C-alpha cells in the first residue's frame, strides 16, 4: 500500500566519516504543495530557504523530482515549464528559483548531496548545467529510490548517511539513463541497442556477423549504431563484444579443465596467441596465471 505524501525534510550535519565516504547527503525531503499554498514551506534553514524575488545559490547539488502538478524553474541561463514526470538538477554556484504554479501546486521529492563522487560525475560530463531538466522514464523506480532515502532517515538507521548515499547514487544513475539517446524519442532506439547487446551475448564460438552487418540487420546505419551504442553502454560495439568474450573465457578458465587454446576457440578468438596477449592486456595476467590463481584458492 502506497504511503501518503506529506511534507518531511531533514538537513544533515556532515562528519569526517561522511566526507571520507565520498558521497554524502546534505538534505532530503518530500512535500505536497496544494494549490494556493505559500512556497516554499517554512522551516528550512538559512542558505536553503528562498523567495521567488531573490532566488537562491547553493553550495552543493540538489536533484528534484516532480511526481504531480506543474511549476516553473528559472536559472541564469533559461526558464522551463515543469510538468509531472520531470526532474531537474540544481548546481553549486548557479542562481536559480523554482515554484509550483499557484493554481495547481505540485508534489516534489529531493535530495541534496556533495562529495568527490558527484563532483567527479559532473566534471566528467555525466551531468551539465546546460541541461538541468530531464524527462524521467522509469518513474516507479525513481519514486521508490527517493522513498527509500526518506524511510532510512525516518527510521534513524545506523550509518544513515552511507545507506542514503547508496540510494542517492542510484537516483543519479536513473537520471543519467534518462539523458541517453532514445529515452525521450522513439523507443525503437533503445530496442535496437538492447537487441544488439543480446545478439553479441549469443554463443561467441558461433560465427558472428560483422558489426556493420549487425547494424544493417537492425535497420540502422553503422555510424549511428556505433555512436548510440557507446552512449548507452560506455563502450564501443567492438569493445563490448570483446568484454563478452573475455568474460566467457574467465569463466571457462576458472571452472573447466579446457586448455588455453580450447578456451580461445570456444570464445571466438582466432588464435591462442592473440587471445593470450589480449587477455593479459585487459586483466593484467596471462590466462594460465588466471587459472592458477583460482586453483590456489580451491586448494
């Protein structure tokens, strides 16, 4: 049975342990703002409370999800109309203001966080102030993740920061997924990528089509396929196929008595020499050393 949404929020003192963890929450909360209600609700501490006229600048990141209602978000860059199923990201040192439409209200869920983990994600381009608003695709998963944070805070669980930071990272991963090509457009995009991953995961010992041929069978251009596949998985199609083969090879080396040559051919490599060289480059050890390390553990 679903939990009725009420106004609840918490702001956290940050300990040395929290900072060493790499990702810590500064705040978490949820609120249902009825039509005509003042916004934001009272009770937020200095540095967080704001009014529409002056706006606000934060020192950390906040991720806000709107599950119902409508409103507005403004930053120094632009202005957005926020509708149900959208989320927006507030960045440090970026002026902003937001509110529900007075005649409609909204239901909001948020976390504030900071630390090397989230700063590294932004520094490496996973999130950008140039695109703070996104359309959520899997709202049930996102809402459950926000609820898990609130539940952990309400329950006062031991090491609540570490528990909540795990859910916060999951929230960020769902939002990053929503930014990928195909999430806001045709579902055929995601379907093509998933089909490609499935075909590449088939028995690697069987003759596999070339990647251009695979793209042709999927009905897309090879250039589009290569670029979009990398966006979705973080690997080029070629590297993804190699990782699949090496994963099968590691399993066979650790669980069977097949020779290295037999493992190489069963995993679709053209020669034992190429397989051994590639295996060592990717794992740091030769196939026989990998097998010996598992034999030692069993002994």
